[in-house]
């Protein structure tokens, strides 16, 4: 229970970063279940936004179902730069694991687009479980660091507007 209490704020920080993304996600075509970073890491997966590179105008590793901060709470340029720097440092440190996980995500997405069932896609994602388990502590650290960049007002808004349901992570420690 304490573990969820600690990582929930970090998810919300990542959701805030999603608000500053130039690429928009059409909520009618993207769901939390199709967000493979969320599937692999639970709520902490949102910290990976954009770390694997964009695909079709949005971050490859998902970012669906996030609320956008209202204009009066938008991230400052300094916050955006700080969050981007955190993500770039994370990517540099974990490039090999991220690329391997990206390959799993690409296979899962291709299978889903070809009509595979959610169970079949889950079987593909399970192939990346060991990679995800190795990355999990660093992902949670990144998630918390992003949360710490936000103001109290931004944090409060995100807590109030967070998605109510996330799938359980595949890669649990």
C-alpha cells in the first residue's frame, strides 16, 4: 500500500508533462489498455513518455488517457526544460534496455493493429517482463523526479483529475 502511495504522485507528474507535449493524442483512438508502458509498469509507466521516440505524431510508448493541465496551470518553460532534461538523462543511461523494450512494444502494437486479441498482445508484452523488471526502480525514480518539478497547485489539480483506472502492471517486483 505504501508503494502505491509513493508512486501515485509521480504518475501525475508525468501526466503534467503530457500537457506540454506538442503532439496531441486523440482520446477516441487511444485507451489506457493500449498504452504499453502503462501495461508494463502500471502507473509509473507514464514517466516514460517520449523516451522511446515518437511514432505517428505521439510518443511511441503511449501516453493515453491523460488529462491536460488548464492554461492557468500550464507548465512553465523552465519546468518543461527540467522535465525534458530528466527524461534525456534517463534515456542516455538506459538506452539499451529502452531499445529492447521498444522492440517488444512495436511487436505488440503491430499484433494489435493486425487484429490480435488483448490476451495475445499480453503474451507478447510478457516477453519484455525481465527488461521491465530491471528498469522498474529507475522508472519510479524518474516518475518521482518529474513530480517534484511541479508546483503544489499543479500537483493538486492532477490528483483531482487523474484517470480512475489503470491496469495492473505486468512487471511487478
